[in-house]
């Protein structure tokens, strides 16, 4: 984590050790976004710049949706420690056979019912990768997937990218 | 142009108590939610046929100025309520997406606010 240079907005003493957990149920879109919504308000309360909140919320929401589409159940967990946000999403799902392929924009294994809801365009993981600082994926076919997203909440002012 | 002005000019149907004084700086039309998460821009008005509550989360995350649902589709009550809680106006039109996009495009072009 960079601690050099001027920081935008955020109170550097805020956000120590806030640790929040949300369960997710496969096939149930009704609670989708509860984790990302909570994350948005927490980050706003900490004075994190809007463009970083947006990136974090996109990562969290896409990850929630992935669990709902593909898994029986799972959870979203986020932790704010100083200037670092870690989002961990774990599921009991089918696992990802070929992570390289899953990262390719437009590739999807989503079922038709998810597409009727406007999901399953093969952009979820690419959207997460684009908005995360770092993304790691740990998946065992037949068992499940855990993804970890790390985002620097107070990057230098010249680091802004939309 | 504000959402209120757009509704008046195009004779659209506002379905909830959203923040209609929000300024519209452009438009994005898509029915794929990840596409909007990737390519929609803050302040855009979003034209779509999707009506379930996930559209509210997408609009809130991206800071969109409003949602226009085309084809006269019935909009879930939960969607309208959640959007109101996020202060996002949800608007209905009986026009199909192509026609709505054309009208919004022309209107925004004339107002030179794209």
C-alpha cells in the first residue's frame, strides 16, 4: 500500500478493522447488492472518494451476482483496515474449470434464467478485474470458489482512472 | 437538462418520487446489467427493458440520473420502492427502446449537454 503523496478526502485514522459479513443464497436475486450497498455507505462515511467507492461497489456487486447465479450458497465479507479494503467472496458452487477462459470478456456459463434478468453477459469477472487493485481467484471444480479483491482506498491523487 | 424537464418534454410517466432535479449529462441504453456497470457514466439516464430490483443497485452504484423503462413494461413495486430510497427516478414509456433512444438523443443534442 502506498503511503506517499497527497491523499484525497479520506480520514487516515478511520476505518480500522471494520469487518462485515453477508450471506448469499443461490438463485435468489432479491438480496443481491446488500453487501455492496453496505460497503458503499461505510466507505462514504469514511470520506473515501466517490470514484473509489464506485470501483469497490462494482467489484462487490458483480461478485455477489456470480454467487447467486452459479452457487448453492456463499458469502461476501469485507474488511476495512486503514487504507486497505479487502473483499472476500466464497461460495459452494461448481468451481471454475478454466479461470483464463472465465476472465475472457463475453465468455459465460450462466443459465438462461440469469440472462433474462440481464446478467450472464460474460462481463462479471472482467469488470471485477478492471476495478480491483488486485484480484485473486482460488477455485476447485466441484467444491467452490473464493475470490479476494484488494483495493487501496487512498491512492495518490494522480492515480484516478474511470 | 434535468430529469423533470426530460419527463415534461417527452411526456413520460414518472412512477416514483425520485430526485427529478438531477441533471442529465448523457444517456446509456442496455439490457445487460454488467454492461451498464462497465460503461454507464455518472449522470447518464439509463434506457432499458429490465425492471427487477437489481437495476436500482446498478443505477445507484454508477450514480445514474434515472431509469427509463421502455415497452410499457410493468415495473415491480419493490423496484420502485428501492429506487425511491436511493432517490432514483423510475420513468415509464410505452415506446420501444429504439424510439426512446432517438427522442432522448435528439433532445440532449439540442440542449448541447451531451
